[in-house]
C-alpha cells in the first residue's frame, strides 16, 4: 500500500470514529446536513480523492481511493455515499470540465468548500434513465437553457452545484444526452419538500425543478453524445463506492455484536461462547472478507472493458451481504439489538438503502445476465443425447395437436 493511500485511509478512519460516529444520532435528530463535518472532511483531504494534485486533489487512482468509503462507512453509510458522489462529480469536473470551469470551481470542490452532487434520476425514470425528460436548448450565444425535474437529488438545496444529465432534443434514445453542471444559485432552480427518511434524515433529498435555467457553455462536463456513456461510467464508480461503504457498515455491525456478545451472560457462560452464535457471526465475517476482495477487484477493473460487469457483481453481492450482516448482528443481541443506542436498526435500514441507490440489485442482475448471455453465445452448442431431442419434438407436435 502506498504511503499516500495509507495516510488518507487513516484520516478517513479518524473522521469516521471521531466526527461521524459520535454525532450521527444528533445529525439525524436535527435533520440537517452537517456542513461543519463535511468542511472538516474537506480540510482533511477527503473531498478531492481522485482529482489531480494540480487542482488541490489527492490524485489517487480509483482502484485505491475507493477504499476511503470502507472507512467512512464504518461511521455512516449515507454520509459515505454523499461524499462519494461529491468525489465522483469533482473527478469529472477536474478531469473533463472546460478550462474555465476548472478555474472557477476545481479548488473549491477539491477542498470541500463547495459541495457537488449528481442529478440523473427523474420522477418517471430511475432504473431506465433513457426515459428522462429534462431538456436543454442550446442558444445562439452558446448558453444552454434547461427545463425539467429531477428526483431523489441528494444534498438537495445544500450542494453548491449539481452535475445534471439532460437531453438536448426530442429524439428517443440516449445519443443526444449530455451532462452540465448547474450552480445552485442559477435563477430558475428550486427544490421540492424534503423526503422523510428517518435513518439518514441528515442527508437532504428532494426533487429539483429547473425552470428555464440558463447556464454558460463553460459548465458542460460531458458534451452531447457522451452524456449517457459518461454517466454510466460515473455510476459504475458509484456502485463500487457503495460496495466499499457497505464493508464499513458490516464491520460496524459485527463489532457491535462482538462487543455485546462477549459479555452477555447465559447458560453459565457467555453468549459468544455458544457455537450457534459463533457460526452466525462467522458467516458475517466471511461475507465481509469476500465483499472486501470483490469491491477491490471491481475497483481495479474500473475504466477497463470489464469495469461495468465487475461493478455490477460488487453492487449485487455486497449490499445484500450488508443487509444480511446487519440483520444477523441484530439477532445476536436479542431484544437489545432493537434498541436505538446500539444503532443496528439504523444499519439495517442503511444497508437496504444502499441496495437501491445508484442502480438497484436487480439492475446489477440485468447487467450480469446480459454478460452471461454474451458468453453463452460464444460457447459451442452441447450435443443433444441421442433419442432425447426426437422425443421432445414428438411431444411438442402432439401437444400442438
Ligand atoms: C437514498 C437515495 C439517494 C439517491 N440519490 C440520488 C442522487 O443523488 N441522484 C440521482 O440521480 N439519483 C439518486 N437516487 C435515485 C436512485 O438511483 C434510484 O432510486 C434507483 O436508480 C432506482 O430507481 P427508482 O427508485 O426509480 O426505482 P424503479 O426504477 O422504479 O424500480 C422499481 C423496482 O423495479 C425493479 N426493476 C427495474 N428494472 C428491472 C428489471 N429490468 N428487472 C427486474 N427488476 C427491475 C427495481 O430493481 C426496483 O426494485 C437516490 C436514491 C436513494 C434511495
């Protein structure tokens, strides 16, 4: 492990243990994004993980930087998710943005002074983003005028800029899609009521309305025709980041169960001395190790032709393992597992949320299924055992009659 990675992981661990974990209950009660905490994350180098050092970032490759969310997820999965989306936008802006955009925004984003989020989902289009309506019209002076509505926008009314995916014509399909960064103070942008999400109430989420919002062409991040492709790449990074965050969540659940179980007296011994309890927690421990290996392998594949499939494997397996881990650890504590101070109920709900966000588990299965079909077509046909096909054909003819 490089010194730089080791340092940033230690910083992230410290942030999770000393800034997130002791305060997340209060943040949820307050129901507001903890800007002072994300400012600290920025000052500690956690808001420009992949952006180049020239722009104030850490310049870590995706394969390494993604491990930061495993540390942050130990504190809270929703907080880790929000910072991961900010880092992906910052990476896109610093890597693909125009020179004017970078001059204006890059250092504020990498330092965390300004926060960014990604707006793709719309009320009628989540898993099927091609069904989006948000439309940009390109004006004679090069500016874009954008109208439409986005849904499930995280850091709603809190982020300073929204990396928004738009269509640029009425043509069906994705060829005319683009991504443009819309500043939060642009005239015509507004937000709906906040969604009510008790387990991560501090993460503001709502619909975002765009009413003839005029944006400079300097803010184009992915030009027409690259919008969907670039967004899918961003989502692959997001999927692996979620899997990384889930590993932190699983570790937090396991540690809570172990801390409780080692002292809980029963049947003349301790709960953790029971074989059945060790087996339950042993399965969680194995799933955690497998999950770490899988997301790290998927992170290495990002940007290669294997990237989307590996991201789908990680997003399919790890959040499911996290749901199972949070539920198993709750069970190990018996009734105490349901009490608020232990936080296991919150972890179960967070794990379920992480199964949905950035492409559901089912969408990952669709990606994997398509890859399997492709592989199947490249394999030789199996010979049908003599007599078997004829019988089948005979029965099919009889059934048709
Ligand atoms: C906490 C949270 C934060 C979010 N933040 C953002 C954000 O910042 N920016 C943003 O753009 N989006 C965000 N999202 C949106 C998120 O990406 C979508 O919720 C997700 O893509 C699913 O879309 P949907 O909710 O519309 O579900 P739908 O697309 O309506 O799906 C409904 C169900 O159908 C299933 N399904 C869909 N297609 C298939 C299929 N082919 N086969 C089998 N089953 C299928 C789905 O898996 C799901 O179970 C956020 C979501 C959550 C929960």
